[in-house]
C-alpha cells in the first residue's frame, strides 16, 4: 500500500511537470556504503538492495537524466535505473549547484531528473531548488530520504519529501 501511494505521488507530480513544462527533480542520497577504509567505497549489500528498490520504485517513471557525483557509491545507487532505462549516468560538481541546476532545469524542461549525492550535498541542492533553507545536512546513518521537487524556475520549487 505504501509503495502504491508513493508511485501515485510520483506520477501525479510528473504529470503536472509535463503538463506545465516544469522539471521534476528526484534527489536521493547514495545508498548504504561499504566500510572498506577508502574515500571511495562501493555500496554494501544493503546499499545494493536499496539501489534496486529505488529502480523498482521509479520503473514506471519517464526519466530524462541521471546525475551523480564522481564516486562509486553515488554512481552505483543510480546504476540499476541506468540499466533499466538505458541511460548514461552523468557526473556533476555539487559545489557549482546554482548555475548547474538552472542549466539542468532548462535542458530537462518537462522531464524528470534523478540526482544522487551525499548527506552534505543533497540538502543544499534541495534548498537551492526550493529557494529556502528547508534542509540541513542528513545524519550520516540516514539513507532513506527521497526528495521530489517540481519547478519551472530554480528557487521556486514545490516539495514532496518521502522515505524509502
């Protein structure tokens, strides 16, 4: 039941976005990472399950772009979606968020973009899209946030916040 409600919300927001040439941004922190002692760990087994769950959740969603920071864990979070949708995962620099988000909104106008980032970058992207400081850095142990923002102008987005 919970999954059906989430799918209904996604479809409602994406329908609104296509009808009004708005862009739908789906922001997600990377899934659970392995503790391998490196700065660039892959996903652990729980993370792989979560990445597949995300792909299943978005299976019926038309996605026009996938964006990830250049780390294994963020790329692997989007990999099941990329394979299912036959899309390439593009990398981005989260520090250049304002101009990058404006370019992304123009490039994917009327479409849906999925962005994978980190506990300290996804909140900033969401805040930039919303035009207000709604989100603080996520707790390091929290991998459950799924933020959906629909906007026709960066800084004036409408928010749906979910957990998955």
